[in-house]
């Protein structure tokens, strides 16, 4: 499932009592989607790392009251009548078998011993796949049968929308626009390898260092050697920042790039700089100069980043002329 579809399914499942389990490679955003859905629904989220628990942690410790043993449940479990939220069991299948077994009753009966999960709380879980080289333990069939299993896959179009909101470096977005398959590649994962998370790290490195050549050795340790070399080659060949600034200064007559990679770089740079003075005005002119499919991408990115772009006169003209492409 693509991230957007996963989010839709999670919203639906949270209206039932059946807990979802997200499977996927490391670094693709499984935890982020659960948090985003919780935020959208206005629900608090307790992130409980099952891999850090001992089998006795969930049951609690015994005390003696009136000559009888009572179990004191742990503080990290939610309480309160009428409360609601999401109890997120992250890295569940990285927990040893005895810890996983201790979750049988909680996931199905919503209780552990004397503890009862409040009615308004929902359970969700996530874990990495063994084929991606992650540390995992086989999930017992009795526990697996208590979840609705969702296979999470990285999707570039979903990621590009996320990248616009999170100011990912324009060269990263431009490169992945032409090499979508490198958004997530765990086939030879050892140390650094490309995932949505490591590309976000690479973006932060580029913003800090300022030049991809100065960051090359850091990028190798972030996205892996093969991806870093290919990304460096793209940056060497791509349109320069100076050339983009000349286009933004004279959008009516400046010579525009003709290669797909450079056009993606131009669009990504404009989106990244949307709140800089004069950029929206220039972008509205460029909508009429690039191919309609690239103009629609620019339009969607800018409307997501800065909705007031729709108020530009040239933007309104473009939207009227190409309303059949804008849906």
C-alpha cells in the first residue's frame, strides 16, 4: 500500500477494535504515518517500543493488599474512563518471543491481568521485514492472527508531496524525480542506503554544507556509495543555482532548460523558494512557458506550499486555460 492509502485505511480501522500492523523496510515512514493519522484525528499517541521491554514489564509488579497479591500495572499504559488515543507498539517483531507472547491478551482482549485498556484507545503496531536485513524475530501465529496486516511501500508521488511540506533540498527532489527507484533501495543495505529517511538526512546535510562536492563523503555514509555517486553526477550536470536565479529575474524572456532533469530541478528550486519575494510572480509567468504537464506539477507544488499563488493573475489564466489537466 502507498502511504496515502495506508493513512486512509488506518483512519477506518481506528473506528473498529481491530489493530493494524504495518510491515515495511526501515526508514520508509511507517511510524510517521501513524503519528500523522493520530494528529489528524486529534488523538494522543503513546509510542511503546516493544523491543525495549522485558516480558514482565507489561504485567507490572505484585504488591500485597489485605493479604492478597495485586498487580501494579506500568505507568506507561493509558488510563482514565472516557479517554481516547492510540497505543502504538513500534518495532514489535524486533521484540524477543517472550515479549511478543506477553502482548497476546492486550492485542485481542484489550487487557493484561487486572489492567483494562480504556474503551476509547486503539492499538496499532509496526515492524521491519526480515528480508531487509533488520533485526527481527518470527511473529507467533497466535499474535499475528490478532492484527490486520498492511504492507507499506514507499511511493515517490506521495513522498514528493511530503517533501514540499518539509522543505526538502531541491536537488534531492529533482534527482529523485528522474530516479524514482532510488527513493528506497534496501537490496544491498549495509551502512548507508537510500530510504525516505536517509534522503531527508541528505537534504539536511546539503543545507548545512552548502555544496554537494563538500558533502560527498558524508552522503556516502548517508545514502550509500552508489546512490551518492549518482546523485553527485546529477548535481554536477544539473542547472546551476545562478542560472535559475537569472530565470526568476527575467521569467518572460530567459532561456529555459530543455532537459527533464533540469526542469525538475527548476521546479523543485522554485517550490523550495516559494516564500522568497518575487518568486511567485515569476512562477506565474513560467506556467505559460513550460510544457503543460510540467506546469501542472509546478502549480500543484506551489499551491500546496503557498495557496496564495492562486491569486496571481497569470496563475488564474493558466488554470482557466488548462482546467481539464487540473483535477
